C-alpha cells in the first residue's frame, strides 16, 4: 500500500519502516512514535532526531487529508502520549510544532 505517510517516512526515516510483509500506515506511524520515544530519552543528537521526526509528522498532518490527520492523531500522537508524565510534558511540548501542540494536548486529555 503506497501512500503519502509511507512514502514520507520511507524517505526521511527508513529505519522506522516495518520489515514484515504487512505494510500499513498505522504500523509505520506507531514505529515512528516508538523511534521518537527512544530518541527523546537519549543524547542531544538523538533528541534532535526526534524533533525532526515530530516536525515531519506535523508537516504531514497540516498538509494531509482528514484520513492522514486522523491516522497521525490515533497512531502517532496517541502512542507518544502514553509515555507522558508531568515531568516530561513541558520538555516534549517544546519539541512539538506550535500548530500541533493543541492537538497533542487534546490527545493526552482524551486518553
């Protein structure tokens, strides 16, 4: 299944592409979220990679269809929100594009 999410992640973050045969945009978004969570706990260089991935997701979100927006909210942002704590929220919000911060907060509050 070729689409905007899969093509973008494959180009920017090929390490997030699943190796199994069932390639879905949902699995790809989950992998990008897992990648971001790992990088956010790492060195400054790794945190910069997480910020870059989050920015790419923000671009996809704001230039995407309703389907792409829902997929990013339900798979990427929801998975990121699962690791939030009061101590990490401020730091993680700083990595979000300004336009995506309210969407992320909504996701946290809904879950």
